[in-house]
C-alpha cells in the first residue's frame, strides 16, 4: 500500500473469484473447466478446418475463423487465471496485471461485437443479393471489416483500461469478481466516477447497441427473404438457422448490456458474476457449435480430415 496525504492507496487487488471450496462449487468449477476444454477444442478445430480446406475459403468461413480465434483468446484471457487462483487459493493481481486483463478482455469483447454485425450483414447480402455477393463481399472488404473490428475493440479497450486505473483506490483491495471487470473495480474507487460511467454508457451504445441493431435489421431482412421462398424445407432450415444464431447473439449482447449499461447503483456482485460468465465462457463454447459444426460443409471438411489421419496411420503401420 502507498500513503498519499491521509489516504492509503492500494498497489494491487485481490480477486475473490467465482467459487468457494464447497462440494457444490467444486462441481460447478469442474463444469466450467469442461466448457473451457470444449471451447478450446471446438474453436481450434474450426480454425484448422477453415485453414486447410479450400471449400471453406469463402467470406462466411473467413469471418467464422476470426470469430473462433477471438473466442479462443477471450476465454483464455479469463478462465486459466480464474482456475489458477481457485486451485492455489490466491487471488492477488497487480495494477499492471489488472490493466492488461481489462485491455485484452475489452479489446476482444469489442472485436466480437463488431464482427458479429459484419457476419450478419454478410449473410444478408448472400441471401438478398446473391448475384453481386462476390463483388460486394470481396476479399479486400472482408479484411477491412476484420481490421475495423480489431481497431474499434482496441481503442475501446485502451480507453477503459487507462481511465479505470487512473482513479485512486483506497480501503478495500477485494474485487468481488473472478476477473478485472470495470464495473466491479469502480466500486473500490475513492473518487466520483459518475462522469466516467456516463462515458462508458456512451461507448456501450456505440459498441453494443449499434452492432446489435445492425444484426437485428439484417436477420429481419433475411427472414423477409426467407418467407418468399417456395421451398417449405428451405424455409424451415433457414428459420432454424436464424433462430439459433439470434439466440446466441442475444445471449452475448444481452449479458454485456446488463453489465455495462446499467447504473452502478443497480449492480449486484453475485448477479454480475453470473451474467459475466455468459459472455466470457458460455458463448465462446456455443459459437462453434451453433455457427459451424452443425454445418454440412464443415462436417464434410471434418470427415476429410479424419480420412487423411486414417491414411497416415495406415501408412505408418505399414512402415513399422
């Protein structure tokens, strides 16, 4: 701790975590670790399949590969640290470590917000304007969209990390959370944070509401186009796909809005931790399952990969 005037400023934080060591919480911890492994394997497999299979080198799968990479990085920013703290019984994190976690987390969260909007627009163009799809969604446009997602996310992460840690923190060092999330940290500040909370709200309108509006409008237009399809089977398949996509998107954006767009007075530590688990753990696990692994083209690429592995195993067996 550092003494400044008659105040004691803290030099590090203590994360209280998501669980205690009760039998029920040990079970939930095990469930989260399984989810973490599923997210790692699912997203890693998606990146591998899209990279090695030429049939998946289209704009849709290009965006899906980046979504998988972002999900992989997002869950890896949170869960390993949380698991280490739980298993070793410690939660101490330095100011620098906390700032870096805020930066990485919010950068990836912002990236995903905009990327999901671009993905919805891509599907809208593919269905409503298929003849000009390859022109509108050219390789250059796709790269610009991904670069824009990263840029907006990085700017948001830098702004919030720098401004959050500029406040003086005194008294309690304990953050009642399982990672350094801005609303939980601001509760410990020894200064008026109302202006900064207003700035966060404005940022969230741009980073959350704007992309979510684009996604909703895109899927609404897609559904209108689907209703004009002559094939009942095609309509049913499109409705099933759109509804599953919107369910995951609503889960991701809804949880983020609850955390970042509510006034500080309405935040509850227990509720915040549960809500945060949705967009830090659950959606990174669900995204590859909902968006990709149910897809016939992805399933075909996976079968090809297994066939290659079997051929290599047989060849090695012969050589031995």
